[in-house]
C-alpha cells in the first residue's frame, strides 16, 4: 500500500509541476524557453491553423454537428491529423517517444497515433469547434518503436487561428498500471471473501493473476496423489483453451515443476529453455510438439494455512524477460488469498457434498427401484471398468441371465466377438460426459442367439458430479430389424429387376442381355456364381454365359438338362442340398469338386417352348424362400423374352443385310455381266424392263411400252413359239422359266439372248408375277461354235501325234528293250485315253471316277472285288485330269508287277475327299506280297513328283508299308460342279 501512496504522490507532484510550467510561460518568453527545453514533461509546439481553417470551411458548408460529421467520415479524421503541424519538441519528448532526432517527431502526428487515439483527437476537434482555448484528456499513444504509452494530454491554443499551441504530455503509464493492479487485488479480495464456489474462486484467481502478471496464458493445477507420488491435473486456464493442455496429459514431477509441486518456492525464468533444469526428461526433452510457446516462465505454489500444497499458479509468455520481481510479489499475494479461499470452499463443499450425497442417494435409490420394477426394457448399470453393477427383470427376459448370474461380470459377456471393440469407444464417450441415444447394435443371449437391440446409454455421476459409470437401457428390435431387412430385400430385388429390365430393353446384343441377367441373378438371389445355358442348333444345352465356374466343371456338365427343346411345361427346380438331389455318382462328384452346396434350375421360354435355363449356385446348403422363387421366375421371364427379342431382331437385321447384299450383288452382276432385269405382273399384264434390258434389245431407255406384244416384236419369228411355250409351262407348273432366243435389233442386227425367271404366288396360291433376268449370249454362242471346230481339229491332231509317237517308240526301242517299249506304249495309251475322255466333253472336264475306271479296268477281276473306290462325284479340269490319268496308270502298273494286283487275294482301295484347300486322294494296296522299299527312285515315282508336285503345285507322299504301298495325293483343285454327292463302288 505504501508503494501505491508514493506513486499517487508522484502523480500529484507531476501535475503541480505541469501547472507551474504554464504559469512561468505566461510571465516570460525566456522563462518559457528554459522550461520548454529543461522540463521533465514532454512539450510539443504545434500549429493548428490549417485544421482551424478546415473547420471554418465545414461550418460555411452548413455542418453543425462536427462530431457526427467526422464519425460518418472516418477518412476526414485521418486527413485532419495531417493538418496539425508539429514545429518543435523538447528533449524529454524525444526520450519519451524514443526518437533520435527532433525531425522524427516534427511534421504530422500520424507516427504516434493508435486506433484508440482517434477518439481523443476527435474530442480536440470538438473543443476547437466550440472555441475553447484549453483541452485536457487521457489518451493512448505509441512511441516510434511501437511501445504503448498512457498519457495525460494538455493543450493550450494561442493565436487567432491557434497557430501557436503548446501541448504537454505526461506519461502516466505506471500510475495507470498501479491503479489496475490495485483494483484487481481489490476484486480478488472481494471474490475470496464473498464466494465459496471453488470453481469460480479458482477461475477468478487464475484470470486476475494472468492479467496482473502480464502473461499471455496462465493455469492453476490441482494436486492429485497417486501411487507414484504427487502429480498435477489441469484445473483452470486463462488465455488459452482447455484443449491446449488436455492432450498432453497430467504434468509430471520434473526438475522444473518440483519446487512448485512441493511448495519450496517461486520459480521465475526469463527464458525457461535456457534453464539448467529444463529438457532432461523423456520422451520430449522439453516442451512437447504443439505445446503453447513458453519462453518467460513464472510458477508460484499455492499453500494452505496447514502448509499443504494445494497446487500452483503457472504463467507463460512467448517473449523473454516479461516477468519481474514485482510480478512475483503480486502473484504471491494473490496465491495467498487463493489458498484461503480454497480452504474455505473445500470445507464448505465437503459438508454440502455429504448432505447432498445422502439426499440424492436416497432419492435415486427410490426412483431407480421404481423405474427398474416397472420397465419392460432391459436396464443395466455398470462401472467405468465395464463391470455390471445392476440388472433388472427386463434384462433377464431379454438376455436370459438372472441378476445373480451376471452382476459382477464384464458387460462384454453380452458382446459378440466381432463387436468387443465397441465397449472401449462407449466408455470413452461416457467418460467425456456424452449421452448415447438409440445406438443400434447386436448382443448375445445366454443361449448364444444374437439379438438386435437399441441402446440408450447415460453417464452415472456421484454426488460431486464425477462420472462413475453408465446406465444402459436396451430394447429388443429384432422384429423391426427383420421387417426392415425384408422390406430392404424386396426393394433391392425390385431395383435389380428394374435395372435388368431397362438394360434388357435397351440392349441390342445377346451378350449384353446375358451380363444384365447375371448381374440380376447374383444380386437378387444372393449367390456368388451363376450361369446361362441355351439349346444350340443340335438342340443340346450349352453354356453361353457364366460367373465363377471353372472350365472343368462347365466341360463336365455341358449338355446336361432336365428338359428338352420340345418341353412346354417345365417348372423351376431347387436343390437345397445335394443329399436331396437324384444325381449320378459322377455328376455329384463333379458338383462337389466345384464346392457347390445348393443350386437352382430356372427354365427360359421362347415361343412356348424351353429355349434354355439359368442356374444359381450357392457355396453352402440353401433353403429357397418363396420370395426368391418369385424373383427367379421374374428374371427368367424377362431374360427369355429379351433373348427372343434380340434373336428376332438379329434375324431381321441379318435378313435385311442379306437382302441388301443380294440386291447389291444382283446389281453388280447385272452390270458386270451385261444383263437386264424384268418383271411381269400377270394380274395387270404390265411388264417392267430395267434400262440394261432395253440396252440389250437395242432400245433407247424408256422406249419399251411394257406390253407383251412390244416384247414379241423384238423376237425372231422362228423363236416366238418356243418363248411363249416356255412362259406358259413355267406359269402352269410354277417352275423356273428358261428360254434362249434370237432378238432382231432395230438396226437389223441379230443377237442371241438367254432369259431366266421364276414365279411368285399370292397367299391364296394364285399366280402373282413372273420376274427374272435376260443376258446377251451372242459372244458365247459364237465362241461355242468356234470352240467346237477347234476342239475337233485339236483332238484329231493329238490322236495323230500320239499314234506317231507310238510308232516312233516301236522303231526306236531295240528288241532287247521290248518290256520298256510296252511300258512306254502303255503310258501313251493312258494319256490318249484320258485325252479321249476330255475330247468327248469338249475339254470341259472329266470325272475322277471315269479316269479311275479307264486306268484300272485292265486289272479288274470279273467279280470286281480287287478294286474298291469311294468318294464324291468330282469333275476335274483338263490339266489335272491328264496328270492323274498318268499317276493312276503308274500306280496300277506297279501294283500289277509287285503289289496287290499280283496276288489273287490282293485288292486296291482308292478314297478321295474334297476339302477347302483342294482334292485329297488315298491309294492303298491290301493283301499283296510283303513290300520292300526300293533302293532307288524309278521313272514312275519321278513322273508322279514331277507332274503332280511340281507342275500342279500338289503334294505326293508314298509310304512303302510292309502290308502294301500307300500313296497320298493332294491337289489344289475344285470340283467344277461343286457336287458333294457320294459315289461309292
């Protein structure tokens, strides 16, 4: 209190000194200058004339409320500050405002203004507006280095326009601080003496001590004794949120905290980071990451009258050197008051708590007993350790345990294993004071049955408000859950069917339909695997789409079906377990190997018959519900319809594409072959010619009038009757129309034409029209005539040539080489024989069978059993026909000398087939002498390889098997008639 009186006395002396300075100034200018330069008061010589002029302008503009004007125009206040000119300051002013030179303070006032200063400056403007010559006020300003000052400001305006004004500034920061401290101490004393609510007292002490000490944040920690010694727990905070300390746990009794914990004295440090006691403890070795930035540190123990250390006041600041010896004394005084208040409050609370506890315990017991007895729900209480402490009749009905069986056991006894982690979360939430509303979960009945329940959990508190456990109300919601699940299942099934229907409707390909159906089957029926099978063209059930099935399984059961393609009354089949199915041992083993426990067969229909089925597979035995069966049938119905629709659409598209392609081919053929198209409507008698047909008849496009008489006008008179007869025959017998006739063109030229057509009937069988094509075959007719002449001439010359060759051979071979001569003549005859056959057909081709008959006839027995031939009717072009004639002659001659034809029991088989890559012939000898492979290649083999392999790009493979020679011939030729009829002999 003595310090307060000294400070107040200093303040009075300062004011008196200021007033004496003003009096001396009035007496003498010289005296004023001495005071100005040497006064221990900051003096400013300021010129307000420009501000006065601005005020006069505003007055002239009609402004009558000058304060209101500047409040509405904040920018005008900033401009007004710049209108005040500082002409001079004294030395003390420079020291006070931390200036090195007067120039730093002269000019305008903005450098020392704070936002709070503006309101005082506005009061100055009002004083000038009202014509006052003196102004005095307290204000807040800043030094040039940013330090805040609280000052007493006095202004004396002199001169007509206040151009000579003396401003004195007295620093009253210290006095103000003392006043605030005095007021704070009074507040603390009042609270301590009048309030016994411990929380409010300690919070008030913490807040006021933090404010008085100048700390950024402060805390009061309350002692908590445990088995390891004294620890501190967070009690109150000031200047920082509670979360700033909570996540770091309880402070420990380290070297820095120990003097405070034990009440040994005050600890003050300008920079705690440099303290020798700092940073030696695990695991942080200092402040943990995220801690408040403590540099300046002050800790004062709070000790009761009985010397018990109640706790400690701790303060921190992010800047060094904030706390002083004076700060220690102030906080120590507050700590003493706090100790007394805490002692009193604790004593009162102890008495009140005991009384309230007894009353509440009695009331709670009566209330709880009433609730427990009347409630149909399970009501359970437990401690924070999770042990059950009470159990009502509702809990016994719900869970099956009696109170004697369950009380004292962990509540996790009721938990399924997969939900044990729930209890830790529930306890954490209860410890934080949370109430858990309608928490749906699963618990286990005494008999092991899971129960769906809804939990409401509330914290249980003791008389002092500490949480000591939890109360649980459990309600059985199994029926509601089952109803919800059933509803959700039906909704999901409907959604699946809707999605599938939408995909099936918009899909244009079968694979898209299969994918949509498989998605629906696995989703709606709850199976992991499924398949779709359809009857193929051979009416065999085949897999077309599947999910999760192995290739081995699909191969093993492919083709299996309980229905045929003709079945019209198929019904779904459900196999809940393999034991109830009528399966063969092999099929059952296949299904078990695929790990299938249950399956369903659902038929698919199209046009009233079974077209396929879909299958659903389950890993375990599965009982099919009525709802599942209904959904399965719905999926099958939609899938069957989609398959039929897509197939019909694909058939239609193929037909349209084929029609377009056919039309394009027809048009191309007509144009390339010089053909024309025609159509005769027999109902109307109208005939339509294409432009190409008019051109063939030598007419201009559009000149044909569409009548039969106009058509006959072009036909040679000798051919009209034959054309009319062909038309009548086709119409009467509904058979294709064909006619070859001569046409007389308008320019007199005669041309050969060939016409083809067919009949079209109405739905009632009546003849509707005759349509077809017509082509110019004049060049072909001329070529045929020329070819006949040439073929006859060529055949004659070839026969003469072969006869000449034979004659030359007879003369050329010596008498000792008669055998060679006969062999050569035989080859020539074979060649001539085939040549003759070709000449008979005008070199259009000869059948393979004819060539074989000609070449093998000399070796055929009367019963014909030594020659066996089988193969389709094949017509060969001239070149391969001649080559094969020589080949068969060589093979037959060799068989007669060494092979099957040399033995009465031997025979030769010749088989041939047409493939995409050509003709394949197999010559095989049976029943002859054992064959020894030749040591050299003879002329016959060279002939085969030369003619067939080299000239015809064929392949010859001769195998000298012991049982008989085998010769395989492959030629890249096609049957000229493309006939595949079998001719077996």
